[in-house]
């Protein structure tokens, strides 16, 4: 799915990644970056809040807000600095920053069943 979506993405797009802990959100971003030609190390932003990757067409900012205590905590993260004309956002745990985020271009919901089977539901808008 990351490969398919990679050809449809543009600077300014915002992808919400929704799913339980361990559903594969960071793994999906890693696959997306590989599909976009990024060959460097891809780290989880769980403790840094954001990891940025410069690509030929745009800079991909990968946010992980699992550790946010309340939606207002996102204010101190300087989101305006990341909202540039050449940026694409991938946001894990967007529900933790309700009211402080721009609307998504895509919402991806990842689930894992009892057997460990992962499912991805893609929704535009």
C-alpha cells in the first residue's frame, strides 16, 4: 500500500496514521520512505516527536504523538515550522492533537487481529 500511495503524494499532503500500539504505523512510514527512494536510516520519532527526511520532491516529517499528555501539548512543538510548501506530514496518533492539526489528505487505519494479521484501510480526506 505504501508503494501505491507513494506515487499519489505531493508536498502539502498530510497523512494521519491511526491504529493501536504495534499496528505497524512506523513500519508503514518506513515502507513509504523506501518507496520514495530514501535509503538512509529511518527512526521512530516516539521520543523525539518528529523525524524529518529530505527527498527530491518534498521533505517528509514523521510525527509520533503517542506520548502527548493533552492536545494542547502539541502547541509547544513548533508545528508552524514544519508546515512549509515543500513538506509532507505523516502523523501517528493524530487523535492526541485534535483541534491543533490541519485536516488530513489521507487517513490510514491499521489494525492487527488476534492472529497477528495486519490490515490497512485507506481513506482519502
